[in-house]
C-alpha cells in the first residue's frame, strides 16, 4: 500500500500579540503592583491575625513583646521547630498556642523548668496538658485590672475612658483570671492583680498573671493573652508593658546564671518561616489577594511555556490517507494476480453475484464453498440456458485456472447476471 503525507502550510501564522513573553510579563507585573496597592489588610481596632505570634505586627500579635525584650538586653530567638531548649539559662515562651501542645511537649517544657530553666506561658485551648499539670484553669468572668496593686503602674491619664474586651481598649483593662489549686504554691508572686469584688470569695487576690518557682526553675503563667498583645503594650496608660517586663525579670532571676536568652515558640503558633520570605509566603498562602496573585502568576507561567520558542523543532505529523473503495479493489486484484489466487477470486465473484441478486441477503455471510456450489446448482435447474456459463464458474471454484480462462469466468458471471436481471 502507498502512503501520502499530509500537506502542511508553507508558513506558520504569527502568534497573537498578547501571547508575546514581554507583553505577558509586563501585564503580570502591573497586576501584582495594582493588587498590592489596592488590597486592604485591616490593622485598626482588635482585628487581623488573632494568633499571639511574635512575628505578627497586627493589633492582636506579640511582635512588640519580642522587640521590647530585645531592646532591654535579652537575646531573643524565634523557634519554628517546636524543640524545647536544654540550656538552664534559657526562657522558653509559649503564648496561647493555636497548635495544641501534646502531653510529650508539656512534659519536655516542665522538665526544662525543673532542671533550672524558665517558662513563660499563656494558657489557652491548646495548653490542656500544661493546665492539668500546673492545676490551673482560666476563669472567663475576669474583672478590671487593679491599677495600684502589684506590678502594674500605668502612666498618668486623667481623660481615660471605659474599657471593653470586644473592641480596642478604652479605659481599665478587663481581663480573664487564673483559678485552681496551683495558686496556692509556696513562693507564688502575683504580677497582674484584678480588682476585688465583694460578692466573690477567694483565698487571696484574684490574678491574671502570676510567677512561681517550679523545681530549680521558674514559671510565669498568664490567663489572658491580652497582657502581651501589641495594642495593649503600646498604650502605657494600661501599665501592661511594665507588667510584661517585670515578668521577664522574674524569670531571669534566681538561677545558677542569669537567664538572658528568650526562645519564643512559633511552631505552636503555626508559623515556621520568618523574615521577608515568610511574609511573602504568608501573603501568598493566607490572604485572599495573595492567593489571587499566586494563581495569576501560575497562569502566566503556563502561558509563557506555551508561547515560548521551543529548543527542539516540532516533528511533522505524517498522515496516511485512507484508500477509496476502487483503489482497494485494484490493489486486491493485483495481489491476487501475483499469487494466482483464482479460486479465491472466483469465490468473491460468486458472492457478489449472490449479494446483488438476493438484494443483500448474503451480505456478511461466510457460507463457504458448499453454499456457493449449491447456489449455482439451483440456478442451473431454474435457468438451463445458463448451464455452460455455470459450469465454467463451478470449475473455477474448485480448480486453479490461468489468466485467460479466468477472464472467461468473469464474462460468464456477467452473462448470468444479465439473464437473471432481465427476468
């Protein structure tokens, strides 16, 4: 069989102007800049990321505590691995984690304190193993912070307004309280006190944050994360900046050596990367505008890959055109002649005669030589005048013949068909 290659266009049509790499990159850069300028990240009031993370500058974050400790001479480190330090001169800080602390983690933290280290802890839903070990719970009723008792010393502000927990602080800080048997430990110091209420009976002053010895080390435990939040520390009228520094000083003292290194646990805050790369990762993965930019960038890369010049030229596709029925007949006839297949050819001629005379009844039937002979016998009985032609055909069905005799078989088939058609 012969093959005919498919014709190709002489010249490729030029690509649209908007698929050119330079245009796509320029449009993508413009879109990223517009999105970055227009996208709004709320930073007012008590909104934004609620995690008490030292890498968060949002109002509810704790980056100000990290920077305050750094400015006051402590060596501050962010840990994204969740590994409790082993040095006794280290303060480990776990601030209201959103990733729950496991019992194994809690055991390692308390063992660090018993060996002579220190732990700064803010209780929350993720600190249940620590709550149980320290026998401390959070009293959700809380109260206003006592302004003149304990470590809190606010700056003078005669025009201070009222405070509520649901909005940015205005006036006295209303905070959660600590509760439990752990408050009766020997040597406990109350760092942030709450105002006493006549209708509440307690063993001592109610507290939001306390310090206590634990083994050879020290603990500071807070019931309310607001003690360390950015929007609270930046307002000196609440006095919580003083309380935070006093807590760090309490943790630094009474060891075999001063504890001047603070490791802030960011693993349990769900943060494992910091700096510019971490900020970009959080913008692209955690904010709606960032995810839009990321999807557009990926789509642009796919477009560039599709429109860019290829290193290897594309292979031409070769298409083999199908033969027409007449070409198949001619090719089969030549093949039969080359191998001398006269009996097969005669059988095909008889099948064609039967199909035409019986109006397609014989289509698709294999039958065999016996049925072809039976058909020719019936024709000889019905049309005795065709006996000589039928004999020529029957002889060719069972015996090989030469080319000249085979031509007479074809002529006999034509005469038989013409006789049957006239009737």
